[in-house]
C-alpha cells in the first residue's frame, strides 16, 4: 500500500532544506543527500557483512568459549529468527515514528549488540547478544529503501539502486574473507572477537553522520502495529525450532515432540487472529489475501524452501572445512571466493539479460545448477576424502554460485508479478521475511541432517575428518532434496516477471519496502 511521505530537515539543517510533503529534497538545496546515502549504504553493508563474517569464525568461537554444537546453531539461528520476526514491524515503526529516528535507534542498538558479542565470555550471553543484533537490524534495515525514496527524486533512484547492487556484491565477497583475516590475525589476542568489535567505529560514525545528514520522513497514514501477530508468529517458531535444535543433545525428550506439535496449534491461532485483525482495522502483520494469488503462494514456498537449503548448507560447509578437514579460517574463507564471484556475476546477468527474455526458466535453471553443484560436491567429498584441496572444490562451488545468482536477484520481482499493485509493498516485505524464516528453520534442521549423522565415536578415535566428511555428504543430500522442492514450486511462478499493474512494485512506505537485498543473507 503506497502512501505519501512527509519529510523534515535533518538535524542542524536550514529551513529551506525541508522538502514539501510527498516530494524529494531539491538536488541543489540538499546536496547532503549523498552523505545520507553513504550512511544508509554503510548500515546495509555492516549488516550484510555481519551475517557472512560470523559463519567463518564458528569453529574458533567453539574452541575459545566452549560452545556446544547447538550453541553454534543458535549463534546464527537466533540472529536470523529475531531479524525475520521484526522486519515488518520494524518498517512500520519507521512509518509511524519517523524513519530517521527508527534507523538511528536500530543502528545504535546494532552497534551496542556488536560490542556485547565482542566481549561475551559465556556462550549463552553470546547467543543473547546475537538475538539483540538481529532485533536491532530489523529496526535499521527496513528504513534504508524508504529513506532513499524520501530523499532522492525518481530519476536518480536507478543510479542509487545500482550502487546498492555493488555494495551487496562487495559484501558477499568481502564478508567471509574479512572474517577469516580478523580471526586468523588474532588481533591483540582477541581471537574471533574483532569480527564483532569492528562494527563499533563504523556504527558510531554512522550515528553521528546519520543524525546530521538524514532527513526525517514518515507515512501519515501508516498501518497500525500488530504486536499480537508478532508474538504468536515468534512463539510458534520458537516452539518448533528450540526442540529441533536442542533435541539431539537432550536425547530427543517427549516434551520436545509435544512442543513441536503444539507449534502447529499456535500457527493456526496466528492465521485466525490475522483474519480478525484484517477485519478489525485492515492492518494485519500478514496480508492473508495475498495467498489467493497462486503464483505468490508458490513463491512464498520457494522462498522458505530456498532459505532452508541455504541455512543447512552454509553452516555444515564451514564445520566440514574447519573442524573436519582442520583448515584455518583463512583457507576456508578463500575457498569460498569462486562461489561469491559466481553469485555476483550470475545475479547481474539474470536481471539485466536473462529474465527479461526467458522469465521463470532462468530461476529453474538456477535451481538445477545448484542441484548439480551439490551433487558434484558430494561426489568430490567422497572421492578425495580428507585429502581434498580448495582448488578441487572450486568447480562445484562455482556451479552452485551461478545457480544461486540466477535465483536470488530476480526472485522477488518474479514472485510479486501477479500481485495487485496496492499490495506489492506488503508482498515484498512478506517475501523477505519468509526467506529469513526459512534460513532459521534450515539452521535448526542442522541438528537432524548433520549432527545426527556425525559419528562421535569416530571423532573420539581421531578420525574427525572421515566423520565430518560423512555427515557433510549426508547433509548435502538433504540440501539437494530441498532444492528439488524449490524447482517443483517454481513451475507455479509466472512465466514472465513483469511489474504489477500500475507501475513499479517498489513502494515508498518503509514498513512494506523491506530491502530486497536481504535475500542474500545466506551468501
């Protein structure tokens, strides 16, 4: 739902810098908008790198603070769950109370949470700090595109979004390498902690510049908050994911299965409440009428399943390389370069050249390519065993990266192609949220698809490489199966990805304009 934004001048600005309601600030009167853009792009980069940087440091975290395997899952899963649960609500808070205000609140909270992560000496405190990071990122990230819309005129936004694409590509490539270097260098004897502490100077500078250069804007007719919906959705997910993640270490107790079954009841209550909320004031957390559009319903399935596959792969891949094969963080980080480059190249080609001509076939080719890469990786891991080298992994990683690039860049636009324009903002927000939820579910499933297959007796006998290799191959078969589900669901997507009737699907309202680049979170 699109609404007119009102803008106020940034702190310290002269009155003539104020844009009239519904208009972007004049280019000559407010050249500082480019500094505002630098701030929000830096925030996006910081969030993007923070996701990718953590995976590579997992084994070092485990050794340093004695984290169990389930704790390692929660370090990433807690962030993903808190981020996903707060995305839509965080955007609506910006619409109501001001996007600059909520953005700065989110950036300040994210910086504080990064400091808490960096000084945590207890694994449970680290998980709690990561949850806080995810929750504050959910306040910060949804404001980014809304601030751009309120700050830049329409004819400049193409250039701006091109810059965002470059930032996403840079973050995807630099995150794992930066994480590997910071961990390997062991700066000041801090081991893995600089991967979080590096956010402090960046965040503080962003807060100072953001307060000075970002104009305030809000939506005068913003939707109301649906806190009950957030509580029900988050509670249902926790009832599902907590026993799924902890079950193996606790011996799969009966209460865990009862809790997972009870989550289905909570989700039913969530749907019923959302229907009631829609009738009451027209502002539910999830617009259920969207699911009447066949292509959108299938697209949500694609997003969830794709998130599950990514959540499983990236965690077990890191554990396999560093704990199983005994590689250093730097060696593991450099091994992923072909994958990151392939994602960036294929993403650019898919949006600019392939999807406009071939439509959903490009996404289907991407799913097939990822499946082929996974199967090739399984074969190589078994054939070369513990003697496998990074250069031997380059081919399957490149094939997988090309497939992912063909999917992630055009997926959102393809899914909302059949959605009426007045609902395109809600659809965009829901798409990004469900992809993050899928990622959280995938991380929870690692207990089942990887750790259950890990022969701890072999590890105890000093054969960790063989044990982790076997568990990795077992988990990769699950990844291939989920990608098969992704491929099947893609047949329900529109044949051609066209913008919804009435114009662009990218709305001006921050609560609904959740940044589409978050689809890369697993990269």
